[in-house]
């Protein structure tokens, strides 16, 4: 449907009506419609995708990103500290307290001061970010663990001062010198494969593989109570260290001590061999506490660094077959 449009005629000095079709009018306004639509679509996409922000908003976004990165680093660091504390607690219970004849701390004691009433309500009420509250909680837990561990070490230190004799009688060194040792064989385990008997059975000590004739050392002060030959252990020696502790040395090629002899830690008591039921030259070494076999590796603290101690434990646990 056409619509009249008036234009001024300078000759007649009058307005003259001109017909304008709907198609012509639409064609004229189409560029404006397309341009407006394009601008609208772009604006929608920018707002929907967050592609537009003020300088202040950009700065805040950068600050938030930086804070999140720092919180992640902080959490990772706190995880490392917690792992170290867990390792110290394990060493405290399995080694240091064993040395002094003390029981391991029970779980309730180690958890003292961790948790309890919610101390963070005020922080939540004032709108403190969750990351900050979580950090405070983790730090409080770490401090509580450190306080418990510090108290344990203080207690053990005091007891060690009055138990020097007991410490001297603990089997605290490896009975074969590190420079003579080829490798650690099978470790303490309720199930190892015997190469001669061809069956699985408990292995109640640690095997130290070394050349025949290598020196064997007493691991602590004590009194020799057994010097004999056993069908299974071959030439063997047992030493009573007092305090309910006894060590056994087996498969020797030579025994260099006599029954009733007093020995000191580090004194040579025999030579490595392969006597008895043995699959090769090595020393089979056991530690008994109050008549029960225990893992000797737990006592090797005197001449091993922490890393060497971990390596010995890992190697002893990884071997499947015993040497005897």
C-alpha cells in the first residue's frame, strides 16, 4: 500500500504529493534495522560472555585470580607440613618410644586441640571468604599437632637422660658395615618364599647379603648366651642385651665369641657365611623383645640418615624370596 509524501516545488511554490511504496520505504530503512540488530546481538554476546567490564572490575578480577593462586600455594605448603608431621609422629611411635620402652601415643592424645567448638562463627558472620576460614582451620590443626609432638619429644628427652644404659643396650646399628654390605635381602614378614624348602613361611628377621668372611658386629652391648650350630641357622650366636631384648645372628662361617662373654656395640662377634639352610653368603639377623620377634629395621637409627633408613625399609620389604 502506497503512502503519499509531499515535496516542495520551487517553480509553483507549492507542496506536491508523491506516492512512496511500502517496499521503497522498507528498502530505505533496512540498513538502519540491520545495523541496530547487529549492535544488539554484539551487546548481548558481550554481556552474556562477560567480555565487557569496567577498569575497576578488571582490576578486581585480576586481584581475585592472584589471591586464588596464592591460596592454592598455601594449601599445598600446609599439606607438605602436615605430611612431615605425620612422618614425625610415626617415627615417634614406632621408633623413639620403642627405644625407651614407652607405649605409642593413642589417637585421642594426638588429636587433642584439633576440632572442638566452632571458633569461626564470627568470621562467617562478617562475610569472611571461605578460603580464609579454611586456611585458619588448617593452620590451627597444624599448630595443635605440633604442640602435641613437641610435648612428646620433651617427655622422651627427659626419659632418655635417665635411660642412658637402656639406650646403650638397644640394637641400634646394622650388624654388617655399610661398605661391606652388597644389598639388603628379604625383610621381616609373615610370609616369604624359602628357596630350599620350596614353601612359604614367616621370615622373622632381615637378611644382609655380603661376602663370606665379612665381619659381623654386635648391634648393642650385651652378654652372649648362645654359641652353637643349628640345622636351619647353621653357626649362630645369640646375645642378651637386657631389658627383654635379644639379638640372633645366623649362617655364620665363624663364631668369634664364647658363651657368657660380655660384648660391646660394634664388637666383631663372627664372620658372614652360608651354613645351615642357606641359599648363599649372608647374615640372617633377628631382634626379639620380651620373647617375641620384631622387625629389626625399626632399630637401625644410630648409623643411618633418614633417607638411608627409608631406603633400607623399602628394599627389605620389596624382596619376595628369603636367603634361607
